[in-house]
C-alpha cells in the first residue's frame, strides 16, 4: 500500500501542474469536479440526477419547472456543505467537532426540529447494511472517532489511510437517520483536502461494492478508498482535457 500511496502523491503533483495551465485555472476545474462529486454522492444514496440539473443549481440559475425545485434545493444544500468543508480544510487550526457535524446535518436536512438530532433506533430497512451503534452509544462512539482523527501523528499515517479509517469508523456509528453517509464522506474529504489531495469520488456504479466494503475490516476498506482515489485522479486528468477547459491556455 505504501508504494501505491507514493504513486498517488506523484499523480496529485502532476494534476496540480495540469490544472494550473487551464484557462479557467482552479475555479473552472473545481466547478466541473464538484458537479461530478454531487452527482455521485446522490447516486450512492439512490438519487438519480442529471448534469443540467446539478449545473443549474450550482451556478444559481433560475429554473422554470417547479417540479424540479426540491432537487434543486437539495443540490444547493450539498454544494454549500462542500464549500464549507473545503474552506475549513484550508485552516490548519480547525478541528471537526460534534457541533460542526450537527451543523452539516442541519444544512442538509433543512428541518430545525431534526437538525443535529441523533437517530433513536436501528432501521430494519436501509440502504446501508453494516453494523451500526446502538442509539444510546452514538455520542460516545462519535467522540471516539473524532479523538482518533485528532490524535493521529502527521508522520504516522498517510492521508488516504486516515480518511478511509475515519470514514469506516464514522459509518459504523451512523449518528443520523438521514444523511449520515454524505456527512461521513464529507469528513473523509475534509481530511484529504487538508493534506492537498482531491476529494475522493466514490462512483455510483460502485455503490454495492462500497456497501460491502463498509461491512468488512478497515484494511479492506482502505483498499477500496485507494482504488476510488486512483479513479478520481484519472477522471480529473480527463477533465483537464475537456474542450471547455482547454480553449485557451495560460501563457507561460
């Protein structure tokens, strides 16, 4: 695994150089990447969206079809969470807290009475089918995950390894009835962005593999996340070759 991490580090450096050469720079690349991120995030939760729907919401365009309004609002809420996580990740002094997780939940659920409220049962029918904490143990278990995240020595664990382990542990707490998956992946990507990585995008087509990986040990889940990161970097490389990003190059 260490060799794979080193190879990924090299690919990240190469991608940063390629992005710097784009006409729109980081902003243009990031906009397209976020649309892909939001598409697959929803796909993992069983929600099918289209590129135009996401693009319109992300770019704050007015929609004429009122039936699309709920999807439009949900996309905007997730994009707000993505933006906030990215902003916080750039601050080395910021640490994720229970309060921050509840704030993310409130932004997604958009219901004051439900915002930040831990689940009170163990759902019998749910998308995720790995073992999760008993409701009475959610808060203590969540604190353990956050303590593990903060205690990790920078030199002792690669960013991908840490992000995978934290996500695996968070998902076994599964603190909220709704949006725990999205929040758990936002937390993992917070850790990756902080260390200069791209957010890892788990493709909707890998949905079943993702669920199965969560049922397995952390070691197997790390392999899954590493593969997802390899795919993310390859797709990002292809993004850099899109005509709309390459019509003009930054002058050397």
